[in-house]
């Protein structure tokens, strides 16, 4: 879902009076104070307690906004709002994985950079990668987060511990520079999986304590007298409330209510509700600069739309809150379990705000995509329309989906597809489970169906292309990957999968150009280097191939494919001992990497160990899963044994 529509100027109703009230008593703008903005991912407001002493102490030393609400329960849209003061429907980043942030809109980074500040950002999740555009204005944007190249589908899950992010921020803060600084540090550890380092408990609260200790390290390293510190959550975590385990699907306070602390001036507790869209102008004001923001406590989530369900919006006024999907419910906070009579005035205001969105919600299917579907013979099932069910009604199904997808539980996923047949995410998750079980023949029809259900979704095309390549259907894979690349030309992984399909179709030079495009878009993509290595190896350019594999391993030391590539080169050079070491290293990382086992057997055979090779090949034939995915290895192993 990449919306690249022109940005139209939208009208913002920003009430300077309210901001003036909120800011009253804040420190008088001093000339160029340093500013440290810490964003706490997935952090519930009620977790600032005695068990998080650093945050608690900070809250007591500044203004503690006890009724702050995020503008979206999703990391990228919410951070885009915190940094810009724009609501998601005005900056246009309405889901994770989309972007980039509009180039003409100011953010805290561009405003501070313009005022002569040194600016640095240190983020902990790939979700905030520079490709999504929040890097603009930052001299340093440290998003150097290792991704697992062995699992290309895990890219959005890539993250690093807060400790590492803080280390890097501290190194940057220690640099000698006469300018004042603006630093943004993002701590992601409270996000699932709750896996802080020992001795912290492997729970949400254990992760929260770890995050608090990282905040403590940051605060201990700066001169508080000359620094304004702002801490804000990007969204909360539902922890089972309203039937939601994590965040993103619903708009209750369990995921919207976040900590907001502004330390550097007056001390007080502020209980007037405030949106995180007011944070950017507030910070700018404290530094004597100006930014506009939005004081309406609006929130939205488009995430349910990926499932074919309705998105949700909400608006809060005091303790009144309306949540709107296919129906509207009004709540009198803090009670969100039982709606009160509909507040027509608030509902009308909410609909007015919705009407100012800069981009249409659901993406439409253009003519080229339609003709591509037809030329490939993909026919949508009869009930191919999104169900548009209200996300609140689908929460139980979503929860079952989360459980089933975490462990690739095929029967449970089949059940979900039966219950919600026009849900493209359920279909592609079931397809992925089949694929991982080696049942490509069952996965492919489902991936094709997912494409017909959401033809404007580049991911659906990408997944299908990747599975088609695995199945050896290079021609179809090439067409499908080309459509994914047309829909989302800036996605490096799509150029990688298109390149692989081109290799399969025998067009090596076109493939090389796709891999190079991927590398331009993402210079730290280990998979691109590995693919380039494969191309050079096929072309007999062994030195260039080795250099590319080594580059991939420099970025991702535990990359089984690249080790396998090095092993193949070593065999070609006649160094079977080095080759066997490389294959062993690959297999230590990925024990069921059958191609590496086959290659190891070949190396043994070339090195004169006929018996070892033959044992290995026979064992491999016993271990290879059935199905077309491993036919080429099966055929090769049999051919070698018969010689
Ligand atoms: Zn988040």
C-alpha cells in the first residue's frame, strides 16, 4: 500500500490559545537549549511507576501530562506525528511500511537544523528506517540495524536493543561541537517479543524496566541544566484489554494513552487531555522556535484495512470519546467497556476531520494491474470484495490469527480462511505456512488468490513472485515480480526477487541490474550482495563473486547463503578443504539448508572422499521433504550417486 499522491494543503485548526494554556509555566524560552527527545515504543502510560524510577523521577522534575493520547497505535504513523505535529491523515503515513514522509513538510529535525542545531537520531526498529523519510533534517540518522538475511520476510521485525541504541547516542553526544544539539532516541524493547537481556524478566514489565534503565543511562550522561528532556510514548499495549493482545487494531486508551513528560522548566502534573500532535510545537516553543501542530485529540488506525476490515478513527474532547468504524460508539472515559448515548456533535467533528485527509483510504486498482491479472489468468473468487467488517468485531478472529501465525499452525489458519475467505492476510499467511512446510503446490494457489483479493498491494505480488521462483516457475515469477516493482519501485526486496526470477529465466544481465538497483535503494542489504555474488559466480568471475559474498557477510556474519556461495567458489578453485569449512559454517546456521548439504557432498567427492560423499547424499535423499521445491536437489543427488 504505497500511496504516492500529491499532497494538497489541508486546513489545520490549531488553537494557539489552548497551546498557550498548555505551555503556561513552561520554562521561558532560553537561547538554544539542548533538546533530548526520547520516544518509548509500546509504552503504556500506567507503567510510569515506582518500578520505573528514572521515568518517575523525570516526571516529578517536569510537567507530567497524565492524559496524553497518541494519534495512531502504529509506530511509523505515530512517530511521524510526534516529529511533525501533523495528524496521520495530514502527513499521509497511515500504516507501517509506507512512505516516505512528505518532503515539503517541516519536522523538529528540519526546524532545529535550520536554527543551527546539531541534529542526531538513534532508532531501534527497521520500522523507522530512513527510507520512510523521517531522516530529513538529521545530520546523523542511525538506523544501522542488522536484518536477518536468512529470513527475508522478517525485515519489518528487525530491531536492536535499547542498550546498543543508547551507546551510539552517547557516543554522538560526547562529540565535541560548539553548536547546541537536538537528539531523538527511540527505545523499542517494550514491543513484542518481550525479550530484554538478563536479568530482566521476559515479560512486558521486564522489558519496561529495561527501557527505564536505558532512559537512566541517557539522563545520567547529559547536563540537565542546559537540556530540555521530552519523553513520549508512540502508543501503548493492550495486554488483553478489549480482546487485543498488542496494538494496532483498535483505538481504546490501552493503546492510545501514553506517557508524556516535558522536563526543563516548571514542575507540575497536567491533567488536561493532549494529543502527541502537540509535542512538536511544544518542543520548538521551548527552544524559542516556531512550529505548528494540531491540538485535536484525533486518532486513527488503517491497519485493519490490510485484512479487508474497516479502519477506525476516534476523537476525544475532555472525557468524551467517539470511536468510529462501520458504527460509532461514544464513551465517557475512563470507561470504555460500555458505550453511552452517541455524542452527535463529537461524531460530526470527527467526520469533518476525516474529510480533510490528504490521500484516499483504500488504494484503487489501476488499469495496468487489471490487465496484468487478466494476462496471467488470475481470476478473483466470487466473494472477492473485502468484508469491511468493523475491526472491533474482528478482534477475536485477529487474536486467533496472531496465535496461529506465530507458529505457522496450518489447521488453525485454514479455519480462519474458511471464516473470513476474502481476507488477503489470512490467505497469504496460510500460504506462507504451506511454503515453509515445503508444500509449494498448496501455497501457490493461495498466493494467487491473495493477489486477486488485493491487486494494488505490492506485498501480495512480491510474496507470489518469491514462491513462484522457489517452485522453479521463473517465467511467471518474472511477470509477477515486475508488477510488484511497478507498484512499489522503491522497495529493494522487490528488485531482489525480480532479479532472482530473471536469473531463472536466463537473463543474467537484467538480473544484475535489478540487484544493483536494490543496492542503491538499500546499501546495507546483504541479500543484494549475495545475489550479485551469485551472478558473478555463474558468469565465472570468481574474484568479483568472492568480494560480493564477503561484503554480504560483513553486513550479516550469519548469512548461510553467502557462506554457501563462498564454498561453491572454493570448490571451483579446487580448494575442497576450504569449501567444506564454508558449507559446515552455513549448515551450523541453517541445518536444513539442503543445497549446502548437496554442495558439501560434492566437495567431498571432488576432494576424493567417495564414501563420505555417498553417505551424505543418501542421508540427504532421506531428509529432503517431498514436493517440487526440492526436486532439483533430489535429481542432482541421485545423478551423483549413480556415477
Ligand atoms: Zn510503536
